[in-house]
C-alpha cells in the first residue's frame, strides 16, 4: 500500500485506463454531490485531486512528456471557474490526452 502511494505519480497509463479513471472519478463526485450534498462533494473533490493529477501525469508520461506539464492544468483549472475560453482549452487538452497514442515500447518514463 505504501509503495503504491509513493508511486502515485510514476509510470505510464494508456488511453483506456485514463478514460476509465476519469469516468470513475467524475461519477463518484457527481454521486457524492447528489446523494450527500455540496459539503460531501467538496470533501470528495479535495480527496480526488491527487488521483486526478496522477492520471494526467501518468498519461503525459505515456506520450513521453514530463508530468510538470500538468502544472499548467492547475493554472487553467483555477481560471476555468472564471471564463469560457479556459473551459475550451481544458477540454481540448483533455481530448488530446484521451486520443493521442502513447509512445510504443519503452520511453524515459517507463
């Protein structure tokens, strides 16, 4: 268990795992909000952030990019609350991560 937590941001994941992980997180958050209210949603959201970033970082590793690119997503995420153009940019980045094929074979991230 400790090894899994320490390796939360290491390694690679493919497109299908990325899709399944994001779908699971979103369904959990929506269900928490509908069944338990906004306070539970906020708690679940805070707990889900490391898992969400883990998915993004591992997907970036799969396309042979540094996980530090996810820092730009943090910035865009907070801007997303304020404007439509950033929602569009985040959507495009998410689609890129979902559909861009991973590096075949080994790369510098695994």
